[in-house]
C-alpha cells in the first residue's frame, strides 16, 4: 500500500502543478486582455477631448483670420474713399487750369486705363 500511496501522492502533486500552470497561464492572458481593453477605452475616451481641442484651435485661427479680413476691408474702403476724393480734387484743379487757359499735362497710362475700363 505504501507504493500506491506514493503514486497517488506524486500523481496528485503533478496534477496540482499542472492546474496551477494552466491557471497562471490563463491569468496572464486575462491580464493582457484587460490591459488592451483598458488602453482601448482610454483612447476612446481621449478622442472627444482631442476633437474639442482641435475645434478650439480651428476656431481661434478662424477668429484671427476674420479679424484680419475685417481690418483689410476697412483699409480698402478707406483707400477707395481717398482715391475718389483725390480724383475729384484733381478734376477740379484740371477744370480751373483749363478755365485760365492752361492745358494740364496728360495723365499717366494707368489713369487712362482706369478711365476707359473702370478697373
């Protein structure tokens, strides 16, 4: 009986070690799967925050560009007004010169092009 007891003891120990090995292996794989799931969840949670940050950056760029566009529009209106006033002033001076018998010099080609085409 002693031999059978030793065989059962050794067999039980081997089976217990095999069970422990399979349990440890399953636990390691489960931990790795859990880590991958946690990483995927963190990436999914970070996505809306990244989109919000991108949107805020794009809005800041848009607002900056809109400010520059508004500034350029204001400057363009001012320059157009100045050119129109100057053209009226030169026209009045030219009329006065002709009224006194003085022929004014011919305007530059660019002025003739503008008077002809409006561009």
